[in-house]
C-alpha cells in the first residue's frame, strides 16, 4: 500500500502531463488510485497549487485536474522509481482505454 515512507527511502519527482480528453474525473482517477496502491512508496500529485495523495480519489478529484494539465508526481519509498514509471504509464494509457 502507498503509505508512509520508510527511513532512508528514496524520494523522486517527475513532471507528467494529463493527456486524456476529460482530465482526472471519476473513472480515470479510480484507475490512477488503483495503480498507486500497488506500491509501498508514498505517492503524491501536485497540481493547481494542491498536493494530493495518489491513493485518495476525493483528494485528486477536488484538485480539478483537467486535460493538458502538468502535474508533479512525487514518490518516496523503496520502490519510488517503479511507482513513477507505473503512474506515467497509467496516465499515458488512459486515452487508449477511453477514460
């Protein structure tokens, strides 16, 4: 689960773009949360001046992240690099899935 990072964990950040036509509404956000929950790292999204937990549907949806928005994704934990890769892939595949 994406929870509190362990001591001596790796913290990485990466800028990503929301490319699906509808932005992060309910279905795409659910997909993103499912992806983030697979990792031990604590994962956050920063957009529109807000920092959101990547495992909170309501947190992400209330940030009003629209299509074309640039977000900063940060992962802190033992699998931070894999978590960022997976989140980036999830965001990229949303359009293909019709989300």
